[in-house]
């Protein structure tokens, strides 16, 4: 959510003392409902939580909500799911955080798994292929809109523009790994801040109550995170796709600052190009399908995990491997989110006032703009051209396009979707629905 949106949320400011207590059962019912209606990506999901929890139900004050939001935006992973986990923890401790975070994800996870099965088995059917064709073209407009929205928030000075440009060139032309881009941007932000002066005096304001045992939290969450990886390693071996997936997506959960689109750029680079688990078309379709379902957009990784294991199943049967891949991918993606919240939330005030950390993360956010721009270009090439070759010279790699291979209908759908989203501010679900129908008609008629 942009800083302007955060400022707008202050208009209803409920005093801290007016926040209402709530029974645990009522909270569980609310989080289950939220998981079923949380369309619209992180901005829409955060807006729903603000309207329901601050304005309508008065479960949390404006100040606490904004503190939690700012903290979650500093973390790797999906900020909306982490915000739900934080608020659940704030109201009912660890059990509240687990209930909120898990129920925010569960409905979307079940739906994405069902869609993954249908996609793997029936994607060649003309009606299904037509719907997917329309959604794939529409996704280009969605990603372009994300680049513009995030760029407007993140690129505030010449240095941030240069960081974004270098990040784009690095990942697009030289295949620099996303973690290296994040680390480089963070170090640049830290040292720029250090040259400009020392930190302001840290705040001594009291945050939420201190966790009873940070070590216990770290051990329990760490074991929950690692045990499935070790079990796969012991039963299937280090080289099996399920084991490799579990390690890869665990690494992704640690380094992917900047939201779901930054995650997708990393996954596209690795799952499509390096591991060759899925095709570029599969990646596009996964994002399109995730945009149309409730829950965190990062659940597109569930789709990727299913297809990767489905296509490399031996010695398991394909469907069993796919379901295990979907579960393992989702598990190692979201378990770290609980770890960050349960360890960090008790220290939220101190973390929020670390200026060097804020400077480092500002540069990371700027780099993420370049990474998402790369994602937009990458998606565009594979959605609008039937043939995309790559010219390589040493570490440099540049796409080579055949103008005769352009897909005119895909380009027209993408252009119409972009106009609807950017010019007329149409609902994303409406745009995706219309594009799906257009693709169906093009393929069937």
C-alpha cells in the first residue's frame, strides 16, 4: 500500500482505548470469512481489513493498525497475510496469529490446487485454452499497472531511479540473481545513510507485549520449516524435484522483499530458465489464475509447485507428486511469515525507528521496481510473440524477436485491458473476466 493510502487511513482515527475486545471464536469466524472474500491483491486486502477491523468492528485502533502495516511492509513475503497474522497475534496471542494467518491463506490455497489439477489435465481443451489465452494477455496490463503503482511510491530521487535502472539491466540482460540484487541495493542504502549521518535516537515507546520466549518461537517455527525438507531429502533424495522445490522456495521466502510481483520475477528467472520446471506460458497462466482467486497473490507459487512436481513425478505418480509439490511449496513459503511476525512484532517500535534499516529497504524497494519491469518485459515477449530466441555473448543475453511471430489478437486484448485498468480504473476482476470471455470466443468461434 502506498504512503498516500496509509495517510488516507488516518482519517477515521479511533483512539487506542476505543479498540474493542473480541472473543476468539468470533475472530476465527472473521478470519475464515476474510480468506474467502480477499480479492484485489494486497492493496485491496489491506483496505478490507482496515474497513472491517478499524472502522466497522473497532477491534484495533488506527495507530496500532498503521504500526502493524508499516512493520509488515519491511518484511520479506506477502504483507497482507503478515498483517492479518500480526493483528491476530495482537488480539489473541500466538493462537490468534496462527488462526488469522492460516485462514487468510487456506481458501485460496484449496482453490488454486483445484485449478492446478484442472489445468494440468485439461488445458488442451479448446474452451479452457481460450479462457487461458484471454487471461494471459490481460496479465500484461496487470503487471504494467503494478510497475507504475510501485514506481510512483518508490522512485523519489535520482539515486532510486538509478538503482531501479541498474536492477532492470542486471536481471534482464545479465541474469543477475534476484538475491544479489536485493543484497546490493540494501548495502547501498545502508552506506548512503551512514555517510549522511547517524541514526536518530531510537524510540523508547512501548510496543506490544514482549513474547514469552523468542528462542522457543525460533526453535518451533524453525523445526516446522525444516522438517518437511529433511523428510523429503531422506525419502526421495536431494535431487528429486520435491526436495529441490522445498529448498528453493524456502530461500525465496527469505529474500523476496517487495511483494508478490518481485517474487514472480525471481521465480520466473529460476523455475522457467534455470530449473526448466515449467514454461513461460505456464508462468503467465499461473499469475492470471491467481489474480482471479481470493487470498495472497503469492499463491501463484502453489500453482508453480504443483506443475513442477506433476511434470517430474518419478517415482511417484503425477497427481500425487503434484499435490505434494503444491503443499510443500505453500508450507515453506508461509511458515517463515509466522516466524517473522512472532519474533518481530514484540519489538515493532524499535524496528520502525531504525533509520539505517529504513534507508536500506528504500533502496531495495527501488530495485524491486526494476525487477518488476523486467517481469513485465519478460511476460510481454512470451505473451505477444510466438517465437522468442535469445542471443548470448558471455554473460550478456538479449532476446531476438521475429516480427512475423507477433500474436495480433493477444496484443489487442492486452491493449484493451491496459486502457481499461490505467485510463478508466476498471475493476481488475471485471477486466480479467472480460478478457477471459474474449479469449474463449477467439478460440472457439
